C-alpha cells in the first residue's frame, strides 16, 4: 500500500511525476535503478507549536475586542443616564444640560465622537452615583462596564486629526470614571490627554473664543476650568507641575429657573482653586518653596477661603466639594508655610502656627454635621483624601506643642479619623503613609481596619498615646 502512495527515490529527487510502478517508466527510460528506500512522510496537519498557539490567542482577543465595539449602548439606557446627570451631577461638573444632551442623542447617535462622549458621560454618571441602569429587555450596565467599553474602543475616537470638543469631554469623563475606581494612575493619564487636546484646540488662549458663539464659548470655558481643577488636584499627589492657568475668563453666570442648572457652585469652586494661584500648586508638586509663594499670598489663601458663600446650600452636592476643597487648600498652605524659612514667625501673628490645622479641623467637622452622608459617595476618593490631609496635619501638631493645643488636636484627630474610615473610597498608598506616620508618633488610630471597608463602624476606645 505504501508504494501506491509514494513516488520512487529517483523521481522524487528529480521532482518529476512517477507512475509508482516497480520499476517506473521514468527510471527505465533513463536507465536508473528504481528504488523505494526513503521513509514515507507522515501526512496530515502538523502538531501546533506554542508560538502558533500564542498568535491564535492574540488574534482571537483582538477579534473579540473589535466585535465588542460593534454592540452599541441602546439609546434608552443612555437617556436614563443623561437624566441622572442632569438631576444630580450637572451642578458639580456642568457640561451640557439635558435638553442639549438629548438632542445630541436623538440627532447624532451615529456620529462616532458624539456617541462615545455620551457613553463616557453615562459611565461617569453611574460611577459617581455608584449605581447601574437596566433596560426593559433586561440589559444592564455599570459605570465600570461602560468605561471599559470606551477604553477598548478608543481607536474609534482617539485621533489627533482634529481637537474636537467631544473628544476632550470624553477624556474628562473617563478620567472621572477611573478616579471613582481609585485608579489614580489611569485617571491622571486620561486627564493629561484631555489637557493636551485643550491646547491643540487653542482653548488656553482667550483669542480662540472670539469667533465662537456664546454657547460654544460657555462650553469651552467650562471644560477648560474643569480640567484646571483636576490638574491642580493631581499636582499635589502626582508631583507634576501644572500647565493650565487663568489665561481665559471663566464661564458667565447663567439665568436659570431650574436650580439644578445653576453655575453658582461651579464658579465658587473655580474661585477656591484659583485663589492660591498656579505657583502654589507648582510649589507643592515640586516639594519646594516657589519664590512667588510669598507670605502675603498665603495669608490671602487663609483669609479668602475661610467661609463658604451663604447662597451655597449646605445640603447640596456643590457644597461638599467647595467645603472640603477650601479646608484642604488651607491645610496645604499651612504645610507650605513650614517649608519656607523664616515665615512661620510672622504668619498670622503666631509663633508656631499650631492653631491653624486645629482650626481647620474644627471647621471641617462642623461641616460634616450639616452634610447628609449620601452626598460624600458622589465625590469619590476626593473627599477622603482631603480629609486625610487635615488629619495628617493634626499628627504634626500632637506631641510638639503646648499641652492645651495637643489635647485639642487629639480630640479632632480622633473624630476625623472615624469620619475618614467611614468613607467608601480612599487611596491605599496615602492611608499607609498616614498610619505609618501615626505609628511613628506613637498614635493609635481609633479604627484598625482597612479604610476601604464598607462595614458598619463600631465604637472604638479613645486614642492612646
């Protein structure tokens, strides 16, 4: 049977057709010895190499990711998210009102850049509110799922042929998603991409706005300052100098009948983050005293960020951001004072400035009594990080100053630590640094569990030295 399937040795070497007889006609014509000595080669598919298996797996992963982008989030689900954003979050990060968003959804659902912006806005909304949406057909999405869908589909909107405002807003929304997931590295990277697109679009120059309509100017100014606030927050914890400054005017106040569309809280947040100036955040980012951060500028921070305007209601979403941000910045200013040689003697007419973090802590705790607990979750890790900064400053006061100041600092540190541990989100690296610092100062925290726990808190004994 083997001879029927195999050519003779001579024909195989000469690569000519063999009639598989013995001897074959070709060998007879050329007076050659016709033999069938070569081993019969195994036919059929070869065994799969490991390298081939890896290539197959890679192709299948790419194919799976590509096919996922074809599945579009239904309009009805996006619309639900847009309503949630309008009702609860527009006052914190105002982009477009519901009417404008619904019009985009209705008319430009098939436009790639617009579609991914609406999906990213939906993802940020669900992430901020810690909820999910479900259609009548049973399809449901969480913020994490929608943000992952956006990230895996970036090739559809991530190009630099044009700095479309929708691309900028998409990256800003994704940055908020990953901040809620406590993924600060990805969040910071996405905010940097948005800042880069802002500059490519020229929105960091006032002249760019001259040719735009009022609505286009408002939107451009809003997203510019949202990124300025984000960049300044990150500069403290990523130690990267800022690039955006108050080179353009903030958005104009708008007359509205719906309080959920008021820009009052947003404009106040802009004031809170711009009173210190760019040099203040750059000094914190580089861990050095910038020459522009004078005693007068730090005194101005303390004076102007002492109170929240009366028109901002304490039980509103906007109040939470404003309140904790001003406490946080005043604490950072106190720490910066300690780095500048010779300033602590005259700053606020106090020789050691120990009363400053204690006063900040008192103000913050008073605010916590006014704010409903459900409002903290909307702001994700930002609230816990800012509260942690104040608690860290109190540790510096304990055991370093007079007995009365030390006792007061102990009391506030205990209460603030309990508050921090009650929050759902917190940066684990900052928590580890804080707990290590407490241990070095022989301070026992009121709660020993990890800060990312959501369990109900138990009563803990007083802090012991």
